[in-house]
C-alpha cells in the first residue's frame, strides 16, 4: 500500500476511544501494532516487561497526538498481570481489545535444550498468555463484548528447526484460541490468531545468531519467501487490527499467516 494510502487508512478512526491492551508493546511488532491502533483512535495500554521500552512506544504515540500509557508487566507473574490490568482500567477504562504479543525464544535443536529452557519458554509463550486471558476475559464476559488477537507463529503451523518448544507453545496458543472462541461465542467475544513468518525483530536477530551464520540464513529465508523479502514489523498491524475491528465481527477461531507466502498450508 502506498504511504499516502496508508495514512488515509490510518486516519479512519475504527477504534475511537476503545481501550486496547498489547503485551510486548515495547518490541518491534508490538510497537508497530500499538502505533497503528492509536492512529485509528484507540487508547492503548502498552505492556512490557521492559518499562523503558513500553514508555518509548507510548511517548511516540502521544507525540503524534494519540493516547497511550506504559505499564511494566511480566506476564509470567500473575500478580503483575492483575496489577497492570487494574491500572489500565483505572487510567483508560474498560478493556475492549487484548493483543497477546509478548514472546521469547531460544534457538537450539531440541536435544541441545534443557528443562530450564523449556520452563522459561513455556512460562513466557504459553502460561503468560493464559494469565492475560484469565484476568482480562472475565471483564469482557461481564460486558458481553471483546476482541482477543493472539500472536502465534508460522512455527506453530508448519514447524521450525531449532524452535521445538517455542513451536509447541505457539501451537498451544492456536488451540487455546479456537477453544475459547467456542466457549465464549455467546458472550460476544471473538478470538483469532495471527502467525508471523520471519520478521525483522530482536527475536529474529537472536534466531539468526543462534543458527551460527546469520547472513547466510537471512538470505536463505529471503530466497524462500515468494514476495522476496523478510517481513517488517509494519507488515503485521493490518491483520491484527482487522481481527480486532467491527469488520471482523463474524470472524472467530481463525488463523492467518503473515509470512510473504513462505507457508501456504490450510
């Protein structure tokens, strides 16, 4: 989409005064998504374990005339999640949209990982999302409305060498989303999943370093992607905001790959 068209699209206030919570909002995809929601009128709670990173995203949004607040939130800590959600409601109001974006990975063959690695991967990528759902969902159920968008990975759909436990966690997030979509359909809450492919984020930089030959790996990915380039964080917010929008009111339990065509399975 040309830059001028993107500005016009962003000017449409699809989320006027709606409250959006984004975990991992200080990172690449999370930050880009927070800015897109704010450009569309949303009031954004930027949650991140790194408060400074969250504050930078929030400050950028406010400098551009949007509304955002930064909250320190370690999603593996139930108490921290409860405190951040309570603060969000006090500052911004009832939560309309939850985007579970926070994640972490360690890039090693499965047999080179340790149980300690598994525990951290599961805590961040699955249990953390469970905490967010368990705290926010009752608030949405009480209002009979809400949108949840979970950020998984194409690793969950097709597998990925060196990411066995991460892929397992993200596949669990897909199954969780489909199950909750069934359980809460009559509550007026939708659950959908966006699966990024290789994207220029800190996580992908770690993946390349873990592989041992970063430049060679990046070029191999680029050649394998039909659209001919590694994804950019700005490629993701369109799909995420769609699932959170009124345009997707009749869409739930669905999984969408945003990978430049790298994976093309059903």
